[in-house]
């Protein structure tokens, strides 16, 4: 059962709509929004559902990008290659100061 801590960076012009759509996903808990950054926790039943939720967030209109802060797997769920199992791509460069 993976639990992912993510930071969603929102696009200013469509952020409100994106937050409302994210709010309606039962596997996602929202943190307190800080400007265009929205911390979220994703709790899914398996790594494939975690990957699907991450892809949905990344493709959502109003989302600029998603940064992975952490992922916790139960021992039985742990993938052999973290980046490829979660995102199918390498982690992004830090975006400190981006608006």
C-alpha cells in the first residue's frame, strides 16, 4: 500500500479548478496551499494505482508539474527501481522560486 507525499505546482490561471478536481479524489488528501504549491498525500492500494494517480495529477489542466517528496511502500509492494516504477521518468530538477 504505497503512500506518496507530492507537491503539486499549479498554473495561476486555472489553479482553482484543478484544486477542486483534486479535492474530489478519495485517495488524495490536500495540505495547506502555499501560493501556487499544493502539498498532497496519495494513499493507494498498490503501486499501479499510485502511478495512475500520479499520471492523472500531472495531466490535469491547471497543474504545471508534480514533485515527489517521498514514497513509502510496504515491503511486499516495494518496486525494484523507484523512479521507473513511480513515474516512468527521472525526478525533476528543483523548482525553488518558480511561479
